[in-house]
């Protein structure tokens, strides 16, 4: 991807339909098609397009779609920051006459959909607009100005949170030929820019990453057909059909089916207050065979229901899997099928929840919930090369942060989420995600870029604190049993502490010595107040629930001399609960990690793999193909917030751990744990130096480990018998005596 980090000087102007200037009423209008013909007479050595079309754009040159990107650019707070994309178009431009075509979608820029977060009332909202420059041989040759033409086309409706309606009869046949007669097209207007700074998008774009075929289909009594893709995912379907002109196909997307075989959208449609939910419509143009898929929306689903006229022949229905096109850089398989299925579910929930930005779920909300994002971030960085995408998203935090330092629960936001849905446990994504990026890739850009904002955030928490205790925010969201969930104060204060520790580390990285000491000291005070307020003695924090204990341990708040007691209480409470989980979003990260860091990987393993309600294994037993939002499956079936378990498998079963002192796996720690009935693991992660492999197998008395350590790195290998080896790059095999000690 070409990059131009310097601020670009634009010759182009923002253009749009005339409605923008004379008639803003937020009308629902078809997607605009833009056109520009130009002639180029010289040899083409190099050609690049710089384009920003918001909400989304599709670019064509001489009839060919430029790149296989979809849903570009990534959503942002458009009045603060807009992303432009650079395309290499050398192979698209010809000597002679050329035609450029651009279609714009509404996306989150012009959201028509009334919903509970009010994106339809966003102050940035306006009709779609376009900024375009074509640079040939280093010179801006064509750019958006009033000479362009525009017309409404066949996309008669597109709403990110509703769906897309396409009327094939309205296609603008030939519009991508240079000699097309566009005399009845409107001239565009030069329009006000969206307002935000223009920055190049330097993350991998969204793409159709895979095409799935239905595994089953059935007809309903009224003739509608339901297709099952066998997998919950984000994207849409592509249909191939034929039939009479003007006939309609209606596609509805869902992740559940009712007992009578019909689809059910009830549990995911509650936040959308107007228009259709997860619905696409296609009106046939009457060709022999028509292939169609939407462009400017996406859905979360496993099933689709297709309603069509009897005389339409539906020849094919394919599932188009869409997400940010990062590479897969991790792999985990083991002898335990429950774990393997959970790994599968996590990967799919992660992909479904990264369509441009990290989201909570791909259907009901599609929101950049900050808490969900940081909870799943380590899982993301082990499995996918997603650090650039996270960095792009984190930039938005600066845009949404109030001068007071406050951060909303969803990013981007139209203004919703400052007074509910946020708080330290969610907002700390602002510090945690840059930290994880640093830890797993060694890249400190997000830390350097956002340091002042992070500091402002921590100072805001200090302002809100009462004797170092924070009393607001979300707690252990969707906890199994509210009676045993910890107080919001315990949770929020623990994040306040972690934020101070991180800020102090970041201060060192950016060379702010005074801040380093200041926040370290503040952290110590918070720790003292935390223990004074919440520690009841005897290994018990607050009500002694799994999350309270896990939180105190994992967040680093337990005094060393009390640690063993707290760990034992946690182990005891899990055993007493028959290895069933008793926590929500936050506990799901704290508890397995707290146990494993303190020598109880086996207890965490049992907790994660048992198949009774409530627990992860229960989902697998019930046929989950993605992770659920709640333990009982009452809400969304494709949420990533409980998805840290994959990172846990890498860390504690494969045993591939980064070393915070030498981040980015410059130094690697390999510490596999052959616990309980686990017989073998193959775990690999491709860091920036190359592949790290930890592959082990054990019998009753022998443990065999094979490792691969990439060039320019070193590693410390800790075997189950606790012997330690220090190695540098290469392949190694270690064998040690092994006795399975069940605790
Ligand atoms: C979202 C969550 C989110 C939560 C916070 C929900 O509606 O789906 O994943 O973190 O709200 O309040």
C-alpha cells in the first residue's frame, strides 16, 4: 500500500448532488453515480488515485472496478477525521480517452436509520460526497470539481443498519464507457467538506475474504426458502437468478431459526427503530441470468430467508464473508475438541467483529464498543495481523475525547455514550490496546501518538476519584449471578490502577520522566486504597466472587504476601461451583489468566472446557459456530467480548508468551502446560521476526516439545519439570520426564 505520511495538498474539491446545498432534509435518496471523462495523450509511467468517498465508495476506471476493497473507507467521526485511500491505477488508465465512475453509499456518514445511538442525528450527517484526485506521472491530472456529472442509479436505498435495495431496471447501462451520452445527467455541485482532517488510511481494507455455500436449505409453507450456511459470519449473500423484469427477491438475514423452520430476527433487531432490519431487496431487470450482491451494507447471519415470485428461478445463493483483510498469523490446535471448536468460534467472532473497526456484534449494533475491543485484543493480535487496523481505530479516541478527558462507550459516536455505557473498564481500551500492540509487535506509534490524550483520560479519572476509588462505570457486564458480581467501584478502581501503571510505562517510552514517577506513585496510592476498601482479609476481596478475586489478582492489586491466599480462595470457589463460570465479560478475562499466572492452568482448563451451563463448553455442546454474548445464549450469538480464551490457549497451553522487557517477541518465552487430559498441542504465531512454533505431545511419563524460534530473536524455554533453557533462533527438541499432577 503506497503511503504518503506528509499532509497532502489537495487540488480537488468535494463534490456532491445539488440537494446538498439547496435542500437538506435528510431525505432518503438513491446512491449517486459520478462520472468524468478525460483524455491522456502521454505514456503512462505511473498513476495513482487519491480518493475519499463518504460514507462508502466504489471506484471504476474504464469499466473495471478498481481493487477488490469493499466498505471503504473505514467509518470515522467525519467532522473530525476522514480517511482517504490511495490506489495504484497504472493498469487501469489508457492512452487516449478514459472514464472514471464512482458510486457512493451512505454508510455511517448519512445514516437514515432511526436507532438507539442516534447516528441518524449525527452532526456530521450529510448526503454522500466525493473527493478525488488522479495523479499521472506525478502530476494531478484529473480531480473532482464542478465539471463532473452525477445521477441517481439502481441502488434505491442503502442503509448500513438496514440493508440495500436495488432496482435492476434503473441500471445506467453503459455509464462506464467514455462515449456514453450523459447529457441528461446533473452537473455536480462543489459542496462543503465533511470537516474532519484528511488522513490516509493505512490499514488493510475490508474485502470479501471467503465465499461459503449453503449446507442446507428448506422451503417454508408459504414458499419462502431458508438457506443455512452452517456458520455465523458477517457479510452478505450473492444471488444468481433469472425471471421477469420487475419481479422482486427479498433477502432477510438472521442467526436463529424458529421451531417451525422460519428465521428469527427478534433477538437482534431491538435497537433498530425504523426501516427494515437486515434485509436486502433486488428487483430483476429481466436478463437471461442476473447476479447481484449488495455494496454498501453488511449483516451478521448464518441463515437467510429468500422470498421471491414463483416464476423467478433462483440459481445460486452464496455467502460472502466480509472483514478487514488482515493476514492470519496464528494457529492453535490440540487434542481437545472443545478447545478446537472454541478456537474456531473465536476466530469467526473476531472476523465478524472487525469489519473496518472492532465491534461488539455484526448485526444488532455494529458499534465500536471500547470494552469488547480491548477484551478481545490479545486474541486478535495472536491470530491476525490486526495491529494497523487497531491503530487506525484508536485515532478516533482523540476525536471523541472531551476536553475534560472523558471518553464515550462506543467509538466512533455521534454523541451518544458519554453518560452511560462507558467508565474505566471500557474506556481503558485507549491505553490497553496501544499497550497490547506494543507488547505483541513492538510498535510504539499508538503510544506516542496518543500519549497526551491518555494522560488527559487518567487525569479525568483522578478528578472523578474519591479517595482514589472510582465509583462509576460498567461492571462485570452480563455476569451470571448479579449477587456475586463485584461492585462497580472495585472494577473501575482496578482499571484506574492499571491505567496509571501503563501511563507510567508509556511516560518512560516517550521520555517524560516526571510523569513516569508521578503516575507510578499514584498507582501505589490507588493500590493501597483498593486494598483498604475491598480486601476483607483471609484471601477474600469484597463478596469473594470469582470476578472480585480474579480482578484483584489479574490487575496486579494483591499484595505479594496475600497472593497465595487469594489464589487458593479463587481455586476453591471455582471447585465449589463445579468448575462453572460465575462471571461476565470482565471476569472471563481476569479469572482464567489469574489462575494460570499463579500456577493453576489446570483449573482454568477445566473451567473453559466443561460443557455444563454456564461456561464456554456449553456453547460448543449447543452447536455454536461463533461466541455468544451471554452464557445462556439469550442474546447475540456472535459477540467477541468473551473471546480472550483463544489468547489464553496461546499463552498457557501452547505457552507462547511475549516478554514485556523485549516486546514484539524480540525475546520469547515458551512455557507450555500439559494439563489434565490434554495430550498434544500445535501452536504457532508469526511475529514480525518470523514464525514461532510450540508443538508438544506427552505420554504417561514423557513430555516432548518441539520449538521454532525465528531469526534475530532469543527465547527462554521453560519445561513442565521447570528446567529452563535459553536459546536463540533455530529448531529445538526437548524431552523431559513428566508426571501429571492433578491439583
Ligand atoms: C454491547 C456490548 C457492550 C455493552 C456495554 C451491549 O449492548 O453489545 O457488547 O459492551 O452493551 O454496555
